[in-house]
């Protein structure tokens, strides 16, 4: 995931993560990608417009929730495949109303935990 070294960065990341996961289309794509799939395969399986799939995969990639792989096929040539990069995402309410988002990775990859603090507190 992104480097969340400071509280501000962590809060910003947590907000972006929660915003992304609040979108049904992002959740649908994320749940589909338990195995690598191309954009065309995602479009076909989810019945989502291709331009939307590209935008949503960009968002999920920026948050490091999916991994992009380059594949080469004799018929299709070079193309990209995407795969979910997380095992679990959980959100909890901690001290003083702070939301804590925990991203659990597959074995061998470090988990990440970030806190979002509402502005004005």
C-alpha cells in the first residue's frame, strides 16, 4: 500500500480507502478478482461498462487493493490481468471516535493499519 508514515497521510489514505469501498462497483470488482482476470473478463462477468472498469481498477490499484500483471498471448498479444491483493479489510471504531481500517494481506506481505480522524475534533 501507500506509505502512511504520518498521521495526515494515514488519515487521507483511510478516507480514500473507505470512499473506495463504499462504492458497490468497486466491491463487485474486488470480490471478483480472487483469480487474475483481464478487463474484458471483468466487463463480461460483472456487466459493467469497460470505461468504468478501467477507472475503478485504477482506484483499486492506487490503493494497492489489486495487483496488475502483464500477460502475453499469441492471439491477444500483450494485455493486463488484475488480481485482488488483500485477504481482508476491516473497519472499527476506536478511541475518541476514530475509525481504524485494517488491510490484511496474503501470506508474506505485511498487513497495514491506518486511522481516520474526523476534521474539527
